[in-house]
């Protein structure tokens, strides 16, 4: 494999043009700026301002398929992100962007883009950028000097194809999950009505009368010599809105009593105590993904009794009525909110007949099974892409 500088494999590495807010007009040319490049390497024209055509030199008014837009100036963690242009665009680009045109006799543009994104994910640009207050810049000379591993062109295209397929599997899985997340609330409203108004007149009970609510383990607590064993446990980061992120499960020293008291079982709801407002009362269902797993004290474990089916309870917890309750009763400091076990237990919950809950649960379960299958395929594709990137890019 040859290593060549980006300057060697490019026919052009050129910065764009500056144009301030005062020059924004209604009719002109879109001006792509750092926010036009997403962190995952896509280009978006959404919200790109329009500037006068005459403010842009003729050789900066066009983007061609295969051009790479590199973000040379941004906050420290975002400097160096880049996007691959996939269609002809009549558009200008900011002086905080650099247009790279690859010599296609030597390199596949998508391969170069993948390599730059690989460096970005490794925080290569952040670590080497010139920094000042809240900003960082990666200069043109630095960009030109980057050494790139280049296998033969056919091999470059094969690698890009494999990485593209992995990315497409991930996109489809994410889209399916988003669709399922939209279907379940709509199904809930259709079957049970709006929990904010209870139009069907369901009985109402406090959550503490319907479920056992458990607090978890406090990290760093004193054990006074009690024998312990490292055990997997769930943190706030593991509990997302309507899903679990189990990409990293940490261990905690737990006693035999801890392993009984704080063990999560299939069907348990896991709810976050708080943090940023978007984390308040976040809810996901445990389905036995790990054989023996505990939960931290910042996560409540809610185990339903015989009158409430977990799938129904999960959907209720994610309703605007439950969300509004949590926001009303939460203790707040600057940008942070939290609820305690007592407040969670007082949540008013509508209790429809069990057959209706069961019918809802059957449909929600099918959607969950579909998204789990897609997530498994996406995780496998992600793993393959990571292994391939590590092998090719180092």
C-alpha cells in the first residue's frame, strides 16, 4: 500500500469566501457554512443563507460530484468534519470551508472522504488544530500534508462499497426505529385516548399502587469489608428514550444482597431520575438483554403488578401527560431537574381493562421485535465497518 499526501492526490485544495450576515439577500447563491456539514459526514443545504452572486469568484460558485468540503474552522470538537458532494450544486462555500478536488487517476474521492472522517472520529484534527477562545483552525498547509494510505483504485472502490452498505443498514435500522416510535404513541392514543384528558374515563391510580418502585446502587458507597463481586450495572447513559443503549455496560462491586435487591428482570421499566431536562423520567423496558444486571441509584426500577402490562405502562410513561407531571413536580436547579421515588410513585396512571392493554402490548411487542432484529443487523454492520476501517486506515 502506498502512502501519499493529500496534496499529491488532489488537483485542488482551496478555501471559500467570507460573506457576513449583512450581505444576505433573497435572490443569489447559497453560501454553505460549517453547519452545512453534519458530524456524520453529510452535506445539507438547509438554512444555508443566500448571498449575492457577485460576492463569489466564478471559480467558487460550483460544487461537483466527488468534491469534498472540509470544515477548517469551528469549535475544537467539530473542526475537521467533512462531507462528500454527490451531485452538481450551484453553491458557494465559506472561508471556514475548504474544497478538495481529488485526482481520480490516483484516488477515489469517497475513499479520501472516508479517511478524513476516520481521522475526525479519532479526533486527529482537534488535537492538531490551532486554538483560541472557543474556536480552532486546521490550516491548508496542514491539510495538504496529511498522509493517506492508498491501495489500488479497485480496492479503494471495494472498501467504499462495503462501508457504504454498512452505513445504509444503520440508516435503515434507525429509520425503522423512528417509524416504530411514531406508530406506538399513535396506537396508544387511538386505543386509550389522550392521557392528559382521559376522555374514555379510565380508572386512575397512583403508580406506587400499581408497581414496585426500586432505587439502585450508589457508586462508591462504603461496604465495610462485606464480600462483593463485580457485576454489570446500568447507568443513566444506558437508558435512552424508549430504548436501551448497551454498547458499554460497566461493572460495580455488588454484595449478594445487592444482586437480589437491584437485579432487573424482563418487563421491568427503567426510568431516569433526572439531569438535563431531556433526561427527566426517560423510560425504557428491560427484556433480559444481560443475564444478571443491576441498576444505579440514578435509575428507578419500576416492576408492574397484575393490573398493568409493561408495554402499556411504557407507552403511558412516554405520554405528554406523564412528561408534564414530571416537569411540574421536579426539583430544579440551573438547567437540571430531578424527581425522587416518592414523586414518581404519585404519578397518576390510567388503568384500562387488561384485554385492551393486552391487545396493545401484542402490537407493540411485534414492533419491538422488528426493531431489535434491525438493530442486531446494524450492530453487525457497524462492527464490520469498524474492523475494516481499522485494518485499512489504522
